[in-house]
């Protein structure tokens, strides 16, 4: 590990410069194998242990260098391609993810198949060397700028619902794909609806085999929970988004860092609003710091924050040891969403009538209200709280699985909601 640190530090000192374009820097990282060191050699990695990746990230952060590309493709698409992909698929996708030329989105949830992903109704029908896709997905982050999408589609309605799904990597920039942003109550529009109308995806774009997409989807969700629950982020400064459609690759890094700082300040304020220190200061500002009930709830929030931090460290340690994400990431994910709800309820109670205000006239300049409008997503993204409890109950506590009377019933015989 010491050799890895020394080599990475020396390379960063020789190659890092904020005068580079983002694309040039990410390409240099990938060529040297420092983008994702635990990925295979030649694909932006060096075949190192995950713990070595942590060391490299520390060196990037120490040098204030821009981090490797971050996104759903890098967090989930790359790992599942390594786990399930053919050599040709690895050649086609991994390097483009590692050097940031591509950004991917996740096409899983549907209006009638959210928590019960196995009930997905989007269909893919084979036509020679391609599959024709029709259906709808929802809550798709980053679809507008995504190069490709990780798509779960129904390919065999005669099979039970878990055994008739196939996992595709589909091109997003084609006539049969329509993307509609969804306006959220916090004012943002980070999610999208995606409609497929005779969209085409090649047979060679299947990960894991026809009708065996469920296990690939489960692995993808585990990597997602690992990223969300461990709060892990690539080392270095976050600046710019991957994918040519995002328009960042040819821009100077100095320019992107300045723009990212504004976004980062807003994000940090949102994260800080969930923390006990920010809520303690709010209580002091509002004259509620002597209220014994408020004090007790702030202490409870602090304890839960520390418990979640240690749980996240367990999840991160599993990743650094090279193990696939396990039940600990569900525990961390569940703890995170529960903490958010408690922070929301406590901060808004302290604010009282001021909780109806936003902007400079509100205590905290509206960051607690913004957090209150946004925190609901944490109990849905990456798998709902109910799904996490099922995983914990079955895989950690050894409880019996929930009854599934439709496990062996052909999907076409199930009474599922009709898509409009």
C-alpha cells in the first residue's frame, strides 16, 4: 500500500494541472490506471485492491486535484459490467466510463413497478440481432445527459416475474427514446420520465444473458446502496459531469471548479441541515436551546448520526476488502433515511411558523425548509425503506421470506396495473 501511495503521489504531482480541460485530465487518469484503481488493467484501473483505491483518493484530495468521473455509470454500471460482462462489453464500455466520455442512467422503476421491480412491464421483443423496446420508466436521474441506460425489461411473459427479465445497456440518443423532466416540490428537476416507443437495443448489449437479468439488477441495486449508504465519494475535487452531452469535457478545469463550488456550497448546506450541530445552532438562534425536550432530541440525533457513521464505515470496509455489497449497506441506507426524517421533523418544530418562509428572511436562509422538502427522496432512492427492512430481516436476522404466491406464476397471468 505504501508503494501505491508513493507512486500515485508522484504521478499526481507530475500530471495534475487546473489548466487542463476536464476531458484531458480524466483521460490521463484512466490511461495511468488511477481513475478506478480496483478496475481491471487497461480499463482505467490497475487491478488493485479496493483499499488501494482509498489511498489513491486520499492523494487526489491532498493535491486538490479533480476527482475521477462520478455518476451512476461509474458507481454501478462499471462494477456490474466487470461482474457480468463479456470481454467485448468490457472493451466497449469500461474505458469510456473511466475517462468520463460516457455517463449512464438507471432505467429500473416504473409507475406500476417501483419497490416491486420484478413486476416491470416494459417489454423487449427480439427481432433478429436487435430487441425492440416499448414501455415507460420513471424517477430516472441524469437521463437528459446520459449516453446509455441500464435497462431492465420483460423479455419472457411466460416465465414467472423474476425469471423473465433481461438486463440491457441501451443507447439513449435515438428516436425511440423520449425524456420528460419531472418538477419536484423542492424546485429541482433531477428526475425524469423515459418513454420507449420501438427503441432498439442490440442483442450484444445484454448483461448476464436473456431472462436472467434479475440477478444483475440485484447486484446493481447493491452497488447503488453501497454508494448511498456509505456516503463514499471519489477522492479529490468534484467538478463537472461525465458524458459528452453534459458539455463539460472540453471546458477548462479552473472554470468548472468555480461553478462546482457554488453547487457544492448548496449541497453542503443541505447536508449540514441534517446534522445535529446545525440543528443545535438553530435551537440557540430560536431561543429553544433550554427546552429539555428539544435538547433531548438533539442528543438523540447526535447519537444516531454517530451510529450511522460507524455503520457506513462497515459498509465501506466491505468494499475495500473486495467483497460485493452485503446487508450492511441496507442497514446504512435505512439509517440514513431515518436520520433525515428525524432531522426534518426536529428542525421544522424548532422553526415553528418560520418554517413556512424561504430565503434570506428565514433562520438558516431556508436551508432547513429546503432539506424538509428534499429529504423524502432518501427513503425511496436506491430501494425503499420497506425493501431495506426485508433485506435486513431475511439476510441478517434470518427471518422467513415474505410469502410469494406469485413466485411460480407466469407473468402474463398476473393481475398487474395497466400502463396508461
